[in-house]
């Protein structure tokens, strides 16, 4: 029979435990003491001090040599932001689990690749001829050599040369963010189409040739955005594989949404909304199903970890996600108010114990209150859009001033405005919108300056520097506020 998602997860963990890796629980999705991140975006985040060699020697963490876990990740802001793909494709989520394994200055390339290969081909029994690997082809501009060692490792493991493919910085050099640990990586891709030769389609956006696992060889640190790389004291291995994608492969599905991680949620949403059943297609209705179930998982996990929808930073991102979910649920699926909240117990059932230890009435209150807050704006906004469309000449651009007012006065996230307009086949003139944004930025800068003046008269030079830095970067502070 097919493996359940829970089985896939525990097989991964057991495989590495049997090879001397200690199981470390997932950290919460809100990063601990790392201002360079909005959300935890990879399994390695909590191990950053270990990779950098800065772990406090008095903590148990510092003596860890091998680790395994399944980490709750959110990629909806910052360097790794997949929000715009969610619902449109079948493999990017705002919340997903990244199963990971680590060597901290212990084994390196050959053991890492060999363990991954054994797990995929012997434990999970993915046919070898469906698997492709990539390696870093070097980048003369930044003085980085090609990673021929890794290529050799794969050839030694028995892969034919035409399934060991070179790629550049974009695909095969992994960085956590603008700063921090980084290094060349090797990735494993699955050809879901079976025996056909997919080589030219790896990393080409073909949905049937799917990236599943990234093995990063952490060798460098980037101290400052755009600055040069420094070698790390230890050479470490950091791997991450998306649980949802692996499960879709092992359950013979071509979509993450057709696995036991999502199907019960989709069925529940169908019951609650009474909409036409989900059919997995590219249309608006199926997209809405995917967006809502994706977003409700993110909401449940984030709220459980103490991130509530709000006005800045991660909170603002979550507010945006909630508003998108409300809009797709109410307006596209015609679901009744309260639907998002009612889905939470189903999320908890699916993610039970390992990921979402608990949900409670807080979840429902937060979600329902935020939904209610947005409801009247949503109705007003939809009317405003319709009135505006009605008055427009055919083929004209949607007035940017109206888009801005939807955003500023009615709290429509700009990406949601964009989505709604795209559905009706119109667009805002991007230049006009940029102008309005720029004017708004000037205002925000003035506001920032006042803050800077106040702070500099007071105590703290450090805060001053940070504020200046972000102002120079265009007024964009870590909490992006209205500027995003
Ligand atoms: P992609 O190229 O598909 O966007 P990525 O290269 O950005 O993926 P990595 O940073 O290498 O992803 O993360 C390691 C693994 O985590 C990926 O190989 C994939 O299995 C999984 N993963 C990454 N982003 C997502 C996402 N948004 N939703 C689900 N799984 C993801
Ligand atoms: Mg990506
Ligand atoms: Mg990739
Ligand atoms: Mg990758």
C-alpha cells in the first residue's frame, strides 16, 4: 500500500536516527532572535549559530554533530517568498514542512549524498531512473569554483553523467537570506512522467519535473548584504526536503493537494461552501480551493506559534494571507462567514501531534474577528472595483489611484487587488502605481526622520544606525508597513 504522510515523515526521521542523528524538534515559525528573517524559512535557521561556529559552548546545542528534524517553514516574505505561486501551481505553499538532516563539521559531501540516495531509492523505493541531480557550476564573477567534487560523488554512486546536471548561482548556491551562512548545493529532482528523458527540463519550471531535496554544503558566511563571502570555521551539511512534495511523489500524485495532507481539508471546504467539488484544474474555483486550504494551514500554525494578524512584520504578512483567504473563500467559493475558522480542527487532525500540538478557541477568535473586520471592507471594495470597471473605456488601465485607495482605505493587500483585477482581465498601470507608492514613501521617510531625530537626541546609536540603513534602502524597514 501507499505510505501516509505521517509514515513518510517518521521513515525520514528513523533513517537518520539510525545513522547517529539526534532528533531536534521543529522551532516555532517565528524566528528566535534573528532580525534578518520574518519567518523561519528553512530547517537550518535554528542551527545558524552552529553553522557559523558561534554557538554558546555552554549550551547542549553546541556539542551537536548530527541532527534530523521536520521543520515548520513559512515562505511568504523576505528572500524566500512563494506567496504569489500558491494556488497557481501544485508544489509551492506558504506553510510547509521541511524535513532536514545535518552534519555540523562532521561528515561532508560523499556521506551526505550517499545517505540521501539510499533513503530515496531503497527506503522510499523511488525508481533510480526517475531521479536527476544538479551541482554548482561555479561563478567566475564571485570567484566561486565549480563543485566538481560533488559531481564525482554522484557518478561514483552510479548515476549516469546525463542525469548529473550543472547549474549556476541561482539554482545551486543556497543562501538563507541577504546575510548568513551559504554555500554550493546539490539538488535532487524527480521526473514524474516516468521513463522519458527529462534532463533538459530540470529547473525549467516544468511542473512534472519536480525539485524535492536540496543538500547544501555550508562553507561560507555573508556578513553584509552584497558583500563578499568568508569561509566558515567548519564545513557542514544542511539538507532540506519538502514533505508535501515527497508525499505527492510517493502517493503517485501529480499535485501536493491530492495527498492525505490536503485532501481531507479540501473535502471539508467543499462541504462547508457547497461549491462545485474540487477537480484539480487551473480554473479560478480550483485555484480558490488551493489558496484557502493552503492559507488556513498557515494561519493555524502561525497563530499556534503566537503570530497573529497585525500591522507590521510577520504579523502584516499573516494579515495579508488571512485577507486573501477570506476573499477566495467568500467571494469565489461563496462559503459562509466563519468557514476558515471551521477548517482549523481539520488542519489540526491532519498535522496532529508532530506539527500542530494544539489548537484552541484563540484560533477561532483570532480568525473570526479578523474575518469580520475585513468583511465590510471587502464588500465596499468589490463594489468600488465594479463601479470603476463599469466606467472604464475598454482596454484602459485600472486607475492606480483607486487601487491605492483600496489598499490604504479599505485594507486590501496590493497583491490581492492585483489578483482580483487579473481575474477580470485588467491591470493597474504599474508606473502610475509606483509613482503613488513613491509619494507615500517620501511621507514615510519624513516620518522615519522624525523618529531618527527623536532617537538620536535620546540614547541609542545602534537603533539610529539601523533606521538610517533601512531608510537609505528606500524606506523599507524589516516591518514593511504600508510600503510593501
Ligand atoms: P523551488 O525551486 O521549487 O522554489 P527552492 O529551491 O526555493 O524550491 P529550497 O530553498 O532548496 O527550495 O528548499 C528545500 C526544499 O524545500 C525544496 O527542494 C522543496 O522540496 C521544499 N520547498 C521549498 N519551497 C517550498 C514551498 N514553498 N512549498 C513547499 N515545499 C517547498
Ligand atoms: Mg523557491
Ligand atoms: Mg529551486
Ligand atoms: Mg532548491
